[in-house]
C-alpha cells in the first residue's frame, strides 16, 4: 500500500469542502438533490496513476469481474460518525439517524480494485450499529461484510471500528446500516465504483450525474415502526408498513395538513441539469424500506446499461422498476431544447405496498430554464407490470461478460417462504418453517472460525460444506413479491415466475446475474451460485420490515476453510468484548430478528 497516504489526504480535503458548502436545513449536510451536487468523471485520478486506466488493460469482456479485480495499491479513506439528528427531508421534522449529519449520507467513490477504508464511530448513546457495503463480494475480507451477529458484533456506543475491504466489483451501489431496520431512519448513502466501460462509442455517455436514490419515506423512527410491524394485530402491521411520502435524493414536498408533526410546506424537490444533445448517466438506487419503485423521466427514454453490479447489453425503455436494494444504471439522451424542463418521477408500486403519497418528483432543467419554476411536462405511460413480474423480461437480459453456470449443481436447497403467527401470536415470516433471529453476541462466522458449526435452529444456517455449485429453489407461498438479496455473490437468475417452476432455465449459456432479485407473489425464484467464497452469506428479503420479521437465511460455504485458513483480525474479537461489556449493563431491546 505504498501510495496510500496521498489519496487519503485528498479524499479528506474533498469531504470537508463538501460538508461546508452544502448546509441545507432539510437534509442536514447532504448536497444530494441540489444543482451543486457533485458530478463524476469516468474514474478517479487523484492518485498516482500509471498511463491509461487504473485497471490497466482489463476490460468488461476480457476479465472475469468476480476473480480478476486489479491491484491498484490505492486506499480510499473515510471518517464517519453516526448520530441522531432531527431533520425534515420533505418538510416534516422527524427523528433520524445519520452519518456525518447528512441524509442521504456521504458517497463512497473508488476505482475497481482500490481498497476502501471506513472508520465508523458509533455516536448513538444507547444502541449498536454496523454498516454493510451492498453488493460487494468481500472475498478477501468476509468478516467486514457488516451484518451484526453474522460476521461481527455490533459496534457498541462510543466505540470506533474500521472496515477495510476491496472495491472488488464495479458499478453502482449503496451502503447502509444492517442493525435492525436502522437504515430506514437514514443511515444510508451511495457507493460508486468506476470500472471498464462496455459501451460502443455511439452509446457512451458524456456526463455522469451520479446517484439517484429512491426512498419511500416514513415520518416515524424505525424502532416505532418495527414495534408495530412485529405485533399481533394484522391491521396495525399493515398500517405500520405504509409509507407517508416518496423521495428522490432525499427530497420531496409534503402537504402539511396531512400531519400533526412540525411541518414546513414546500421543502422543495431535487433538481438536476441536462445539457441538450448530451448523454447523461444516472445511477438509480432503490434504497427504501419497502416499496418497489417505477422510475421515468417525462418525454425521455432510459437506456439500461447495468443491473446491480452487472453490465448488460443496453436496452431502452420509457420506465423501469426497482425493488429495494436493486440498482439500474441508465443513460438518458438529452433531447429537450434550452429553456425547457421536465419532471423526473418515481412511483411506489401499490399493488404490493401501501403508501399514502407514493409519487416522488424531481425537476430536470435544461440551460436557461427557470430553475425555480416547476416543469410542465407529460408523464410517461405506465408500461411496467406490477410487482408480480420482472420489469424487463429475464430472457432478454444479457450480461456483457458471459458465464455458463454448471448444468448440474452439487447441492440444491428448496426453501419455502411464508407468513404466519408464531407461538406468541406475532405475525412473522418463515423460511421453510423457521423464522430467523440473530444473536448479536455470537457472530456465526466467528463461531465457525473456532470450529463450531452446530447452531440454534432459528439462526437458519444452511451449511453447503464443500459443494461448489449450489442451487436454491425459493417458493413464495405469499401473494406479494419480495426483493431477495444475497451477500458475497451475484446470483445466476435461472428462472422466476408465478405458479410452479417447470424446470426451464433462462438463457442457460449466459443467464442474467445480479445480487437482488424480485421473486413474484405466489411464485418461484431459482438461482445458482459458485460457492467460491468461504464465509457466511445472508440471503434475505430486503424489505426492512420483512427482514425484521425473520425473512432471512444464512448460506454458509466451506466451513473447513473458515476454520482452518481464515485469519480473523483481532479487532473483530475486541468489538465483541466491547459489545459484551455494553450489553451486560444495558438491556438490548431486540424486538425483531435483529437485522
Ligand atoms: Cu443491502 Cu443484507 O443488505
């Protein structure tokens, strides 16, 4: 890590400048959604670079993205403090939990192959925390995946913990707290990793406008919502899951007559700038708590170039949908003329989700447009199917880097997903009859490293031993869809649909891959993965209230290698001692699964 000192310094300076420039009352220190928000270049150059690209001669087609990340020798360092703060993203004041006083939180930006180092101080006086880097493989550092009770103990109040992991895939993602539903109170932000470009010259973009975070929005703190979600009264459970608003990059207006909370009318919507004739890259991220989003820009079309961290053959639609945790990188050609303006819209899919205000708006301004006036533009027709079907047919989704999964897996799991009351009358989710609950004090990975692999049944650990190709057939016995996310891997999406799987595989030569898949209501999702990443990897519904309710399993692979070869750093053990000391003197109010 010879070059580490220089980028560390530069990143530090840039972070401080941003925080001082953007003091917005509604979103704290966040600059997202303002016209002064940062734009992105094709890769970071603030480090000593060899000639050419930071990834040298690697391309999207000549390098296996899962095993061939370049060694850049660069470290990107961030210093974060998590604390409580009252903010009003949509004008309604609510208690939030945020990183460095900002919602959405700070951006992680790196080149493919860089190391990312995030020093996190838990400034909450009475609860733990833990941060997850959504979509990364963590092949070299499986203990830094950030799931409390699975790979680490929660970071105790007042403690500091440094995550250090590689930018081992490239594209668009986000980071978020994985401690209970804490992220839904605001602990989340974008993550951008620059890598090889797979676009032809005629398809390529000119301007990278960066992240577009879509978040369904609640006016209550996450803990209050989880208390209701975990209840015995089905009506209050449903009401608790209903969002009050929908935000784009942390902003939206709210009609104050619809709340008793302190509220300022006209908090304002996010603003973007388009340049006529140029192609703009937008990085769409559904970072919400429950609702699937349907995204569009009035009178413009969207060309999808990547799904999650997987570059794909470009396809063009006028509207796309994203389940929680999913990302789509889109290119938008600016066909408007100067002086014009258009609405960007994102709407919560309401066949599966409840929301009293599902419509998020932002404004796109062309040069010379009045940037204080609202656009007057024509919405796209709603062409997206509801939550029971994929937004774009799986069979038409072609990854740029072709991989053919093994025809016959070594091991197949069948898991049934259902909702039912547990013995205390609470409505919870079951995975093949077992509702998940974590033990914060005993991370599964650390136990497995000590050679212990017999776990309580409600830890839902599936041990695949030394199997290499693992298939999962997930059956959804419930009527609504779920965004199923898998850590540590991309999944081959072999098949997905309503009813029962007939054994057909989508594009068996090169099936689509991603890290989060929407399983249809009353349907199935069949995926496969290469178990080449010794560790304990969560597979769960990314709806915050569902993972709280136990819709979660751990897929553990190569326990022998975890026990024999894995050198877990001392800090992981120290973090457990600090957590034990805290939890010995303070009652941990774990009212949900813990995740
Ligand atoms: Cu983005 Cu286990 O989550």
